[in-house]
C-alpha cells in the first residue's frame, strides 16, 4: 500500500510512504495501514503541512482506507 501527499497545483509529490517501510512483520494489513497513516502525518509535519484533503481514489471508505485516515488523524493531520 502506498500513501502520498500531492500538491495538485504544482503536480508534484511532497511526501510518500510505502508499506515496505513498516519493519514490524507481525502486523495485519489493517494495522499496517494505520501505521502508514501515522507515518505520512509525521512526514507532513516535517514539511510543515497540517491540513490536507483526503482523496481515497474511488475506494470505499472502510477497511484499510479508513485505517490510513484514522492513523493520519492520530498523527496530527486535519482533513
């Protein structure tokens, strides 16, 4: 699973995370998605981004998509 912060005006990726960055191998896919949300929120904080628009890319808002959003909120991002 990949998560990106994209500047739509400039068309460039500001930050991204990949599920492979999570070192804990004993986690479920749902838990990894939550950790990815927290990780992208941490990277956003480092580049001084606090508010974002969550684009789920046409996927339903449940399961791993919801877990990413919840993790990002826990990490401090505002949607």
